[in-house]
C-alpha cells in the first residue's frame, strides 16, 4: 500500500497569552489599559482591578521577572492578531514553477512555441523548469542536449526585457536534464 506524504504547511506561529486565572506567578508587573505602569502587585489585586473594569488580565511578557501583565480585552487582542495574519497572507505572492519540456529532435516551430510559453510564464512572475528527456541512444548525446537548453535560455533572454537568472544549473538525473530559471528582481 502506498502512503502519501505531504509536506507540513507552516503557518506563522500565533502567540498564546495566558489570561486571568491561568497566570501562575504570585506577583506581576501591572500595566493598565492606557499602558500606564502601575507597578509590581500581587496577582489577586491585579485580577481584582481587571474584574472591576470588566476586562481581562493578560500576561504579555511571561519571561520577565516578575511577568508583565496588562489589563485589556483579550477578545480584541485575538481579533487584531488574526487580522494581521490575514493581511500578511494577502500580501504574499505564491511563485509557481511551470514546466517546459524540450526534446533532442525538436522542430523550429515547436521550439518557438515553447519559447513563447516560457516567456508568458516569466512575465507572470513564475519560475520555469526546462526539462529534456533523453530516450534510448539519445542518452549518449548529453552534450548536445545541454547546448539546446543553453540556446533556449539565450532565446528567452533576447525576448524578455528583464534579465533572466538561472536558479539551478543544468542537472542530469538518469536520462533527464533539468534547470530552473526565473526573472532577476
């Protein structure tokens, strides 16, 4: 039976704040809702001040000695954190790797079509994987395959206004040659 292994999706870690009764320190450095420093007080007094104002006591710096706590609305803090994460995610641009496959006996028209495809991919800020599969006796002509790939890259450089960067050099794996190119930023 075949197992599918997927790469874990990494997400920006959200900070978890301890609130109210979850705070374990006996004394805390207290800030009020206006960021005014009150001083070092017992945890019971800090909790009482927070409940009097109908707010939460949030531990914002647990590693300090004594820990720093602030009187604030914990729900509002979580909302603003989630909003920031959504903003950062919206600004990210996923760069895709699009593939163009060449062969050793490629015709002139087919090569021109692959060049226009690769040009379109690069103009959309995607990276392009140039791949050449060598079959049978073609495997003996690896040097010619590298020349064709280099000519393909030179043809792209003449078509595109920006400069092309070779992200990974031409690598041979069995009967397959690969390289990845993109636009320089």
